[in-house]
């Protein structure tokens, strides 16, 4: 990242995307190094400052160790995202709730969710945060969103 940032004009191939860094970040998360995973996306937000996806992934990683910073990253993601995937909404709701902002979380749960079919996504096991963050793979992001909303609703 430092090398890319030091060059005045960065030429990127059309294949350069946040998704191409997800595997490396997941490996860091699975190894119990959420800070290192977050650094991957922090670097990407410097290279791609208007990437809602990079900001979202940064927030997701930071949920494991710095909730305030995660919420700021999610807010930046919202500035640059045109539509919100169910997993993004679920992560933001969960972060708001954990940050003591349950009313806001429940308001966010009212957003219309675009129908989306995606392959499995990575998520935090809902009850594992903030003390023992456990990464899980979710096959249905819409179902995970419903579980997060139900969890937050029961906790309010």
C-alpha cells in the first residue's frame, strides 16, 4: 500500500477491487488478528477513498476491537454506497446496537432491503461481539439480517 500511495498517479487494472483483498483479510480474522485485517482495508480506503465497499469492510473488521472507529467507517461507507446490501445493513445495525444506539439501529432496520442473491458472506456471530468475536460464514445474508434485527429488537 505504501508503494501504491507514494506514486502520484496510480494506474489500476479494471480488476482492482476491494473484493480481491477479502481472502487475505478473512485469513487474518480467522487467525485472531482483526487489527491486521482492518489495516488491509484502511490501506484500501486511502487508495480508493470513495469506495463504500472498502469503508464497509473496514468497519466490519474494526467491530472486533474498536466499535467507535467501526461506526465511523460504516458512516463513511453510507456516504459512498448507492445501495445497501443486507450484510451491510446487518453489520451497521449490530454495531449501532453494541454502541448503545439501539434506537438508531432499529430505525436502520426499516430500510428497504434490495433482493439479493450472493454466495456465502462472512459475518460476526451475533452474540460473540464485543468480547469474543467469532467469524462465521453465512449462506443467506437476508436471513442473517433478519436474525440481527430480531436480536436487537429483543435486547431493546
